[in-house]
C-alpha cells in the first residue's frame, strides 16, 4: 500500500489525533485498536503497523484498547510505540510487549552552565565524555562487578550505584519509581544473562543509544520549567541507554519458555513474538521477576553513566557538581511492563501495563509523581533523533483516561537502517551536523548514517500530538550541541 | 525466485534487520542465515578463521532451533568477543519431539577497525520467523532486533 489515503480507509476517525482500528479489522481481536496520530503523521505509517496493533488486541485479558503512540512504527511483534494493559488475573504478560532492551530509557541532567560558556569547550567536552563512558559494540565497563554485586544491582537498581558512590540520594527521588522496581527475582536469570551483565554495568552500548549535550532553546510552560529547574539558554545533558546484553539475554531466555507456555495454556498467537502466559502463571511471574532485574540493571547503568558524565563536566569546567547544579531532572523507562492501578469501566483495578517504546506520563497529583513535581505532573522526556530537537513535557490531565498514563518515547523511525546506510554516508552526516555547530563522536561511523536525522519522523510533529491530546504538555525544547554515539 | 547462487538477501524493515537465507538443505540455509546475521554486524569477508567454536543447541520446534543457533552465536560474539566469518551446520535431527543442531562457526577475536563494525544486533526475534521447504531446497526467514 503506497498512499496514506488507503490507511485512513482502514481506520475510523474518533476525534482529532485519535484513530480507531475497528474490532472487525482482523478476526480474533478482543478490543479495538487506538492510534494517536495527526493527519500528517498517518501518511508515514506502514500498513503492517496496523496489523501489529491488531495482533496485540487478540491477546487474552487486554483492557480498553490496543494502543499506539504518535511515534508508532513497525516493530517485531508489538509495534514500537505500543501500549497495552492486561488484567492482573484474566490477562497475560508478554516479554515481546517489553522487548529485548528491557528498560531502555532516557534521563536528563540540568546544569547552571550557559550555552555561551559551553560552546567553546565542546570538542574537549565530547572527547572526554567519549573517553569516560564506554560505548560501542561489545563495550566493556571500567568496572567488572562480582556475582554478588550483580545480584544487588538486579534487586536494587540505581540504589546500588548511589550507595557505592555513583551519585547522590536526590538522584533516586528524581527517577521513575526511585530507580528501582521492587520484587525482582534472581532465581530465573540464566548464567548467560549473568555473563553478559557482569562486564557491562555503566556502558552506553550502540545503535540509537547516545549521550547528548543540549541547550534549552525554548520554554513553553514557565511554571513547569521552574519546577524542573529549566530555563532558556541553559545547557543540559541527556542519556539514552538500556539494560545491555543482560536484558537482551533475559528476554531471549524467557520468550523461549513463554513460547511453550502459550501452547500449554492454549493461547492462540497471531505472531510467535507475542508469546505470553496467564499473568499469574509460574512462567509469567518468573519472567516478570527477571524483567524487573533487567529494568533495575538499566537504571543502575544510567546512574553510573550519570556519575562519570558529572565528573567530566566538573573537571572540564574546573568546578564542582553542586556549583554547576548538575541535578537529575528525571529518568523514564520506555521499554517495560509494570503492575499499575488504572480505572477501567469506572472501576479501579490493577493491570500489567506493557510499554514498548512508550513513556509513562503520569499527571499532576498522581502519587507516583515525585513531590517536587506533583503540582505540575511527571517530567516526560522525548529524545529527538541525532541533530534534531528533544522535548521535555509534563504528564497531562487526560493521560490516565486516554493511554494508561503513557506518551510517545521519541520521534519514531521512517527509514530502515540498511536503507539509511545506502542513502547517507556517516562522514557526510557528521560534517553537515558539525556545520550546524553539533559535535559528533562515535565508536563506529556506520552508526551515524543509520541514525541520520532523515530516518526519523519530525519530533516536533510527534510531540504536538500528545500535547494537543493533553496526554503530555510541552514544557521545554532542547537543541543538540554535541552527541556521543555507540 | 531464488537462484542457487544467492545465499541470502535482506528485506526492508523500518526498525530492524530482516533477511531470508537459502540452501540446498536445511543445514545450509541455517548456516547462511548465520552469515547473513553477522554481515549486519561486521564485514564477514574480513574475518580470518583462526578459532573454531563447536555448537550444539536444542529446541522443541524447528524454527525455534534457528533462533537458538543464531542466539548462541550472538552470545559468543558479545561475551567471548569473537567475530565469525564461516558457518557450518553439520546436522539437524529430530528425536522424540526435540530438535538438535550440531555445527560450528569459525572466526577470531573482534578487531574493531578491520572487521568494520556496523549495526549492533541485540537479539534474534520470533517475529515472522520461517523455516520452509522450497523447490530448490530450504528457505529460512529471520528478523533481528537492532
């Protein structure tokens, strides 16, 4: 299917930016699909993404709708940008609804530095960050944790890092769930997952992961910006990475078990990658306990990277962390499943919310929003593609109603990596970005081509959809100054 | 559609890498799938065969066996820092509803410059996974998370 018009023929427009995939789109759907897209964005959507949203709607116990955020694009199994909530008793848990990079996420560090102070030092700063934070394929940490340290990381997440000198107590308060999900179970983590985890604590990895120096270009919401400590002309730092090899292995191991479990429990799968088991079954709970460990590993990972980044900044500007105001604004997960309380059909109930390339966006007043931000709503961090704007939003008043408290997680790809590499040369892209004043440092040149700005949707268009829907409201826009890629 | 010359081909996928691999036998198609996957990550023609890794994996289904084989190679790539350039599947057998693959991969320690590191493959997915018999032998289809 070539044109966007045909896509819209398959959908029912419910309201501005809200499209429904009717239940009769495909046999076996338990609920309709809901896609949040502008008229413009819908033209970039691949028809196969609709099929993936519809497939998720076929899983047992799904609540309300199978949803996709405005950055939705084709994934493997679940679409990227997918949100699905399953009943705690009647529903399922599916590793594919979280993905291999468990708790891939983003955090934002503010500073008191201004763009004019930082600009002349960009080359030095990015070079030193690149040296300090291991990145690239197979990158290994400066630290090889012992098995018992690994257990502590699996169970306590960022808390382990902070207790071991990698950061401050306030970092935990400014992090989704305090940088840790309780209830991790190390009993179902394979030796392979441990082997992959030990050398990689505090590494960035490769692909779309990055460490970026940015400046605040525009404030949209002064009250929220004040609460988040953001102002125009200020420099900030964004870290995007996940649970590395240990997360990939935990997902790989448990999908294998889940594939058999689906058969055992008689669950018809429209796609094997959607392998799942009843939420309270042994198989599902074993996965969930292991997934929590991977999520905690990722939070610890971002915390260690934060620590090394702060050291480099303090050293480069011959100052200290307090003086430079290098505080964590927030940290969000965008590949994770969580047991949360939501209202369905007028009743409060616990559901397993799967976010596959989607970010939590809890509104003001929600008990899980840190006290400091409770009057405005949870900070929602939306990284742009390399060379384009990133956004900070706050959870909007309609997010709980529309999307199980979720928003988009990024810009969303429109071009495959292989196509991108035919279209772009890493060195050309690097030069173009440098002409625009953006320093790029990467372990492998190919990664620059495959992550070129032209392979993503416009982040501003994506962000406007969630803003207009009041899922999350714009607070600030940041522009890149320098980026470190794996 | 496939000629016997084509070992594998890449398909369009927005976010990930997807490919089909062919062979006169299932064993050959599995070996070619491994080469296709490694060529996403590195330039396999630059890898010298200095070290041989013997591999045996099991799975309850033939397509899951393919995922196991490729996942095992990914694991060795990351943990032992081994780049592979040659792949051989000696035998795929089925006994009492359990499939077993024995094979090997040949390579050397990863050299970040010489092997031309490209896209990182995170994992092998079950998405649209196929192991099929064709007129000319076997075809397998795999999507890897990148």
